[in-house]
């Protein structure tokens, strides 16, 4: 339950990330429409994913309100479930100490913490796949409970209702490995448990597809299984262009701080003199490798597709830390890893990110974060001198937990409040209350406010770089524009500026963006129609006075330069 500490604080404050808006809008539409069978995005039927994630997020919104924070409780709960399922799998394969170490590794992996706060289906998929593999391992143990196979079918069905065929492929590869290893033994369970497992899978995994077929016919099913799955795997539709070897470097970066330990952990465990030790490690390694190969041959590649293999890799690292007595090679490798990671922290202190001051908290949180990073670097260097498994695990886990907690408690809400998204949403909502038929367009959306407008105003803004034609249109438009575009629109007497906003790009929270932002930018919300909103008239007069004052100041500044 300690995982709640870094996952829960300011859960709704984080900007909408990745594909969250698809899930949030569809879940909100379910609550508002009362139709819990057909998910809708921007008001249209949407079959990008099966129903379970939408149902769970809609249930949270129904109880707590249509907010991102409510929907994100689903991945938070799934994250806790994944850690518990990983620990259970570790207990089945190894022992309790190794299982706890593997759970600790997983819970303090950067990618796992990050996606544990993102309202998408991938953490839920990782939960069902990990549970399915644990149940499959249990099924092959002597004296396995009679309920094991039926529950395995249920876990597979819930996975299928979460993400579709991939929820069968990921644990299915592990099941095939277990069947090969136990090929001289009968399939576990017997006729009745297998029949119950098949029924549980059909009910939980295929029931919703049957409801959709009954209401809308085969079209949505064809779209889901072929366009959303086959095209994603073999076509050119989604996230293509990344090389075959995309995933190993992605894991190396996002699996920090533990990922550099994978090579030495595999080397030591696979060469163990205990045959059963090497055998169980080989099972985890082969399962992860087969999933990695499957993902790598797919044309579409995204980093969070790796989430289902994090439990297996974390258990390998956990077993290494909990069981393997370190020799000189282990200590040398650990020392190198710890020193490199400590050096990276020192570089962060020496060359801090370039986020403008207005988007950062006050002095005390900054000092606190600096102290945590400095203490973490010192701790890593101290352990690197005489590394042991327990010291290394304590240093890495505590560093990640404390740093993450400071960031989400103090830095994230200040950044979110400084961004103009909330103000833009409020202005768009006010404009729409006076002109319900308006539309909204943008050429660039540096703060990704389009997602917030859709979630909170129920208005689907669209991308259009010929904003000048829209500014001159007879249709009412709100235009999100640059200051230069705004200046050019002023030739039209109907055009008015709604508001100006300072911002930093949304990608400022990425690794590359942290060190590339220099100064805040400016965006303008304008309208090509008049309004009866009295606040708009007051704002127009204020802006007019500011413009006159600025022009007078500029003219006064030019006078000395023009004097002889």
C-alpha cells in the first residue's frame, strides 16, 4: 500500500498525457448518455479498445465526477494489483524474499510509476497478463486448487475485454513455455475446470463484443480486429517508423534505475548450479524475450507496450538481489552502475532544467528537491565503494521514491496551475455559453489544451493551419493563434481578441523538453464574431487602453532617438 504515496498526490493535476483523452471522453460520455455498451469519442462511436477500461473509468466518474483524477484511480488501483500479482508470481517461482524484492523493483521503476498515473488501458492489461501467468504457474504445481484453471480463464477474459488479442498473446507465450516444459504431463485441470475456464473467458472476454454485434452488426468488430489490431501490427496506420531494436533502449531508459542490472542478473542466475534456479529464471527470461520479439516485429511501436514484461524482468532483478551472493564481478558491475547514476544526478544539480521560474514552486521545495537529489547521489556513491545487494536496493529505491514524491507533491501542481489550459477552458466555456454554435480551430496546440477543452467543455477543436479563411468565415469560430496570426486577423473588423496567455510547451515535462525550454511563449484566443457577453466588452476596452498606452510609450521612446 506504500505505492499509494507516490501515485495518489495531485492525481488530477497532471496534464492529459498520451491517449488519455480517448478514454476520458468515452468514459464521460457513458456516464452522461447512459449508454454503457457503445463507447463514444467526440460524440461518435469509438472502438479503439474493448470496453473494460471505459467501464471502470466511467464507474469512477459516476461516483466522483467527470474528472481526470477520478479516471486515473483505475490505473492506480491496477498498479497496486500488478505489484501484488508480481509478488505472488515471485512466491510461486522462488520464495517470499525474492518476491518482495521483485515487487520493490517494479514499484520504483520510473516507467511503472509514470504510467501508474495515466488513464489508459495498459496498466490494466499488465495486471491481467501477470495474474494469468501466475495462475498458469500455479496450475502446473502438484495439488493445485481446482479453481485455478477457471480463474485463469477469467483473467484471460478480463484481459481480452481490456485490450483484445494481445491479452491472449502475452500470457499465452508463457503458457506455451509451461506446456513445453511439462509436455510429459497431462494438461492441468481436467475436463470440468477447462470447460469452466473456457466459459469464464467467453463470458468476460467476448460478452461485450456480442452485445455490440447485436446492436450495430459486424462493422465495429471488423474495425476493431482488423484496423485496430492487424493494421497496428502489420500496417502503416499507427506509430510506425521506429527501428526493430527500438524496445531495448526504451527499456534501458524507462526501466531506470534498475535496468542496468539486467545483464549481470541474467548472467548469474542462468549459470546457477541449482538447476531449478536456472530453470525458473530461464522461464521468466524466455517469456519476456518472446514478448519483446513479438513487439519488435510489429510495425507500430510505443514505449508503454513494454509494461506487461516489467513484472518478469523485475522478478529476475529481485531474485538476483535477494538470493545471489555477490562476487567480485557483481560488485564491480554494481559499483559502475551506481557511480554512473550518481554522476547523472550530479549533472542534474550542475545543469538544472530550464523551466521558467513562474512554472516552478518557491525556494523551499526547490531546496528540498536539490537536497534529495544530492543526498541520493551521495548515498549511491557511498554504496558504490562497498556495494551489497541490500545497500544497492535501498539506495536506488529510496532515491526514486523520495524524488518522485517531491516532484508530484510540490512541482507538478505549480506547473499545472501556471499553464494557461484552465484559463483557456474557462474562456472557451464562457464564449460558448453566449454562442452555442461556435467551433474552435488551431494550427498548433503547444499546451495540448484541445484535450482539456474536449473533456471539460465538450467541444471538439480541430486542426487547421489556414486560420485566415476561418477568421473571415461567416461561421462563428474561436481561433487559437500565435501573436503574429492574431495581428493579421485584426484587419477584419469582426475579429476580437478574447485573451492572451503565457505558456511553456507541454513537452517541457519530457526528458528532452526539460533542457530545451528557455522563455515562455504566448498564444492568443480570438473570435471572429461579436458577443453579448458584458465581460468581453470590458476586456475589449481594457485591451484598447493597454494598446494606446503601449503605442504612446513606444512613441515617447522614439522621440529622443529622432531628435537632432
